């Protein structure tokens, strides 16, 4: 399970570079932070149950943030 967190760190790192090249610095920094988080977790050698709990908390925070953003922050008629 720890190897999968390193794989997620690798892919979020790739996305971070691509967002930076695409002139989206805020999104790039967000994915860079996620990369550091996943790589750090990948080397902690936690139990498999703990890795599942951490992933559950990560998904819960993501879905709460995404729902908040799409409900309250996005314009109703799309980007102008």
C-alpha cells in the first residue's frame, strides 16, 4: 500500500509540472503540496488499515472542498 502512495505522489508531481507549464501557478502549487503529502506518507510504513483511513479522510476533504467550490465559488453561467 505504501508503494501506491508513492505512485500517487509521482502522478500528482507530473500534474504539478504540467499545470505550471500551462500557466496555472495556483493549481500547480496545490498539486505540489499533494505530491509532498503522498511521498511523505509513502515512506512512513504505516499499516494497511491506517493507509485506508488516511485515504478516506483525503477523499472526504476533497469532496467537501470540491462541492463547496462548485456550489458557492463558480459563476452560474460558466466562465466569462
